[in-house]
């Protein structure tokens, strides 16, 4: 192979990066990223230990009081960073343990596939020991004997880094039997997937972990009562678990104060932005940072583009408008505006792009990734794709938009087993609300005169 | 397994397919990570696929036998997951990200350039058996959009002009 060819390949290779220099990141304000290196190289064990690594585990094992770990997490109100925003401490307090209850599993959800989301990859590829430390603390709190990192198959580099880090941790006595003389046993294995967005849903994830099709399970029982192989199982997102060590070391009050008076949600957050902006990227910022501040950090819209709408945290969140840029991006505030914080990684839509075409793209994604378990999702989503395609081409008929309203309503919360269908409905409903005229422009035929072709089930 | 007790898995033809001994060892090692052997199903399929490029029909029954589950279970899993291939693919699998961030930053142009240069669309393999083209869920490389993956390598941002040089690296 010629040298120019391989250097071109190297220059195109994607590398996860944080757009915040080391000088801006401090232990007391940037618990997730202060240890990251400017050169983007992995922080391996030796460096991690030098930077206070495994101090939280050491302290918690010395104290030997799992309930105080849970109490700390509850008080800190660390809300799930995978997108749902459920309090991790509350989740942990509901895990069955004690008595005859067998020890269970701590499962890290590293199946990052929400369109527009690229944060967990950075944490795993550059700082694997923070996640491992968070998992050990989670295991201690929830009486878990074994942990799995459920990693999407495409994250090849994450797998390589995590496996090497796990080996380092095992050799140093941080994993395995009788962790550093504490009497506590816990080990972790990386479980890699083979595609399918639905694996990120926690009960579908457990089915997938068990080697089955990734259909969601009915809740209750919740995983904390009966999860993997019927044992109590705790499923937490990568970023959520990475918050745990600092909460244990510095306390709930410190964590709450990280967000200042911006919001009631404490802590910091990996926020990011992508789409046509000057510098798409990722930053650790106080919880409650506004969309405007993040857009500014990205250097604004690319070229002469103007902002039309934005998704605050992935494809399954609702569209917000430029007027919402001043809102603190926390779970409750964004929820009140008819959207969700989701993963907190923004996607911007420029003025010149058609919302109908973008919605078609989003619904193609949701239709393709439906596991097929529930009818509104399996059949309804391809139908929305068909209608959106027709509207995009100016071939829609009267009643199509009302039908889209109906299909989206049928996908609403509680009508399907999991949050996939509601996630598909939210961007559609908000797009129809804010940009209805764009959809109306695609209607050119009287009722009954379009859509002669069958619904493209299985083709999208 | 008792020799005189026929199991359903023994009755399903594996078309003479035999799992390579090294692969069987790898699958057994995977099984040890879980409470039940079935959990190694996806990894077993991936191990076989790594050697053969895809998962031939006979491999389904062979894997089922190693895991001690029915072949229907294994086939159900094999056909559910998008990165398990139940038909032959090219020497290199090209996954092009079609999710929102890529869609907003040049996916259409990139996809069209791929179709033009390779002469194939999704689900197809070039006549010389070199590339198979498939769409993929958001690759988590949105700050490098539009992105694509060739085998284990993730690239982005990739412009249509980058393609000839990039593809050359995968003979």
C-alpha cells in the first residue's frame, strides 16, 4: 500500500474528542473529564491512579456501607444520562437485596445509538477506568457479583480500550475475588452487540444479553426486581456511572452545587452539538447550560446558515425553536416545552432544509429499528414513512396530515411495550405543531387519489 | 448429552458444516462469561462470521448444538441483528450512516457517490465480491459527520471526493 493512501485513510479516521483544553477542566468542576489528556490518548491505569483514580472505591470499600452509597446518590439526584432522566439513586434504592435474594448484575448500557449522540464513546475510549470505578461502586451499592458492559458492536475502539483497562484493573486487584482485601467480589465482561437501536432499551438489552432477540419485556417486574436470568439487575448508562466516583468522594452537596443556580438538577453534563455548525463538538458543562451557549461554543451555524429548529437530545426528542435557545437544558425545563432533554447532544436544522424531508429521514430510522413487537410501532411507523415520502414529493392527498397526527397519537406513551414508538412520535408531533405549513405544501391531491402503492413494510 | 437420547438439534441437518476447532474453543470461552450458554449466541454467530464472512445455513444448527439450544432460537437471533449476515457479503462491508446528523451534513451526496462508484445499492455486493453496502444506525461520530464505517474502521467527515482514495485501501 502506498504511503499517501494510508496517510489519507489516517487523516479521515474518526477520533472522539473533547473541545475543551485541559487548562479549562478542573477536578472540582469537571468530574467527568478533568483527567482527559489534550492529546486525546487513553488515560491508562497508572495515570488514572496518579489523578486520584480508584479513591472513591477505596473509600467506599473501607466504609463497607452500601446503603450510604445509595443515600449519597439519591441525595445528589444524579438523573439517568442515557436520556430518560430517572434518578439513579432512586433506581438503586429499589433493587432487591438482602435476605434470600441472590446477588445480581450491574449492567452498563453502552449501546450508544441515539441519532446525534456521541458522548459515551469519548468516556470509554479515553478514560475507561472512570467507568470501571463507577461500576464497582454501583455493584457495591446494589450487591451485584458480576457486571456487563453492553457495548454496541460498531464501537470497535471502545471494546479494545475497555478490555485492556479491565485487564489492568484485574491485575491491580480492583476487579475479581476479594477486591483489594475488602472481601467484596466483582468482575466485569464486555459484551458486544450486533446492531439494532432497540438494544438500548433496558429490558430489550437484557433479552439481548441473554442471547435472545431484543424485544422489550413487560414492566413490572422491573430489572431491579427480576432482570438478567431472573436476578436483580441494574442497568445504567455510561455517563451516569461515570458520575458516581465524584459523588462518593465529594458528596451530594458538592454535586448539586456544580450546576449553580441554573437548575434544580445537579451536576455537570456532557453536552454536544452536531449538524451544520462551524465546530461540532462535545464539552463538559454545568447542568442547565443553555442551547445558545452550546451553539456559541460551536461557533454558531455554519457559513450563512440560519437556525430553524433543533433537537435537544437525539432523534427521539421533540423539536425546539430558536426562541428556546435561552432555556436551561435540564430534564424538567425541556420537558415543559413539549420535548425531552434526552442525551443532551443537540442537532441543529438550518432554515433551508425541509422539515418534511428530515422527518422522513427520522421516521425511516424508527421504522427500520422497530423490533416489531407492538402493532402501532411495527405497522404505524412504515405508514408514516409512506405518507412523509408522498408529502416530500408533493404527492400527498387531503387528510394525510390528520392521518399523521393519528398515527403519532397511536404511538403515544403507554400504547406500546417500550419507549421506541413514543420516541418516534415526539419529533413528528412537534414538527407538525411548529412547521405544519411545510407539510401542507406537500398536499396536492384530493382524498383517495394518492398512495396507490402498498405500504413499504420491510423496505425501510 | 446421552448418546441414546436424540436431541432435536441432532436431527436438524447442518449441511456438513463444521465449526472450526479454534472457533468452537472461542465460543466455549464466551459461554463461561454467562449464567446460561445461550447468552453466547450473538458472539458465536460473530465468531463464525469472522471466519466465513457470513453465517451459512449449516452454521445455525452447528452453533445451536454447541450452545445446547434449538436451531430456531439461533436462526431467530441471527435474522434479528443487522450486523449478522445470513447471506454472503463482499470482502469488505461498508456501513454508511444515514441518521439525522449525517443527513443534515451531506449524507445524500455521499450515498449517491458510493452508489455511482460501486455500482450497487443497499444490500448489494459488487460483482468482484469486494464491497457490500449497508445503512447503519447513527455511528456516534456526529461531530465527524457524514460518517461511514468500512470493516472495523470508522471515518468522518467523508466527502464524495475522498471516496476513491479511501476505497483503494480495501482491495
